[in-house]
C-alpha cells in the first residue's frame, strides 16, 4: 500500500510529486519521505525523512524539495527540514520496496530483459562494450542496471566514473547511479587497487547477493559484464539467470574468435539464448585507408559457428572500429557514447543499443511456472 499524503498541502503536492529520490528513483511522496508539507501565509515548510544518517543524497534531496516548494511560493519563501527515519519507518520502506518477492527479482516471471555480455578471452573490450551499451540504452529512455560480474577484473565503476559505493538500508543495497545507469561491482567494496583472490563458492555467493540484495527497482534491461571464459561465474549466471540473453564479444583474429565460440556454446548448454555476436576492434581508419590490424572475419566466423552448433540464428550484430577516443573515455570514466556521438565507434554502439531496444521486455518465449488442470 502506498503512503497517504494527508500531511501535504494540496497546493504543494503537484510540485512535490515530481521530486525523485536520486538513489531509489521513485517519488519521495510515494516513498513516505515527505510526511508533512504545509503552506501558511504564503510560506511553505516541508519535513523530509532521510533513509539513513549521513545519507549521501541528502544535499541533492534538500535542494530538489526546496526548488519544488519555491516553484509554488517563490524564492526565499520556503524551508526544508531534514530528519531521519526511525527503524520502524525504514523497515516499512524496505518491505514496500521488496514487496513479497524474496531472492533475485530477475528470475522466473520477471519482465526485465537480462543480457549477459561474455567473451572467450580477456582484452577484447567486453567491459567497454557493456558500459557503453548501458549508457546508450539509458539515453534511449530505458531503465538500465549493470552487474559487474567480472570479480577478478572489475572495471565498470571506473568506466562509468563511479567513485562511491552503494548505500545500505539494513541488508538492502542501493546502487550508485551514473549516466542514468545503476551499477554494482565488487570494486565498490574492495577498492580499485586491490586484488580479489576468491575460489568458486565466494564468486557464486557474490553474484547471488548482487542479484538479490541490491535494489535496482523496476528495470527494463539488466546487463551483466561476465568474466571471460567458461568458469565459475559463467556457470553461476546460467544457473541463476536461465532466461538471460547472451552477447558474445570477439575481435577479428582467430586467437579471440575461436575461444569466443566456447563461451557462446556454454550459454547454449545452460539454456540461455545467444542473441548475437559483436566484433570489436574491427579496423582502424587512417588517412591512407582502413587497416585491419587484427585480421578480418572473426565475428562472422563466430556467428556462423554458433548458428550451426546451436541450431538457431546467431547474427553478427555489429562491427566496432578501433577508436582512441573510446579507449580514453573508458579510462577516464567518460563513456564515449555520452561525449562524442559523431565518433564511428560511438555510432556503432548507438546503433547496437537501438537494435537491442527494439525488442520490448516481456515474457514471450519463457517457461512460466503455470499448470493447467
């Protein structure tokens, strides 16, 4: 049940209804975070309950609520008073966010499209493509989340320019947001310069917790940046997310394309659907013409091999040219797709995002736990 707004003056409610929590991405009024907002003699006063002490979004929330009030009463005639939820109020909020669901919200009858991005080997640009796709899809108006499942080689926070960790609400985590994308990574807990040396059970537990304990809210698309190869995380992802779609990333050279096929075959064996192949670093444009530094045809070979082995069409989705700007943007936390849409690599990534976005989220083709008596 949504909270009532009986303590909010009707004249202020339309403006306050537009104020969105920057972490939960829901209206503060619907979250019960504005219990009272009064209007007396042309002066507006609103009480705001923050979720936790030291809430990292407190300044943003204060500014947004104040702006909403002043849009009604004028500048200098509004006041925002910040407080913190009691334990009971916070528990009610968490229960409302979770609803009745327990465990991962991305299994079973979820409407969220889950797309895992994998490769046969490292160094082919898989994480850059994942981060770029996320930003492009968000730019198209979709609600997007990213799970950095590459525990040993995590790079999503750096690529998105995220320097903060998630906000904790008891045992629930609210992921940080950058470029409209909600993201979670083990790098937010261990630090960018730390090494992770975990065995299989810890890897499985981490991915499971990211999918169940992180509150992404209602997403259109959840992207998983899988580690290269066919190890523990890929197996766990297949078990936890059997309805996931899979994109296989390769470069043109046989050393990458041959092993990329194995990653796609594993996904098929786990019941996931391989929706296509992305060939990265396809060529370099120079004043003298196009130079195919890593050879040619690798992406098409992977697509044709997987189509035959999986007995279903696996298309070559796109070829992405080499780009210094793409690499620089990834290193600096400024995704090229958000900075320079004229770059050929950015254009290829935007077209890929549009192609993926054309298929709406839904339950078509999925097995549902329903029986007819």
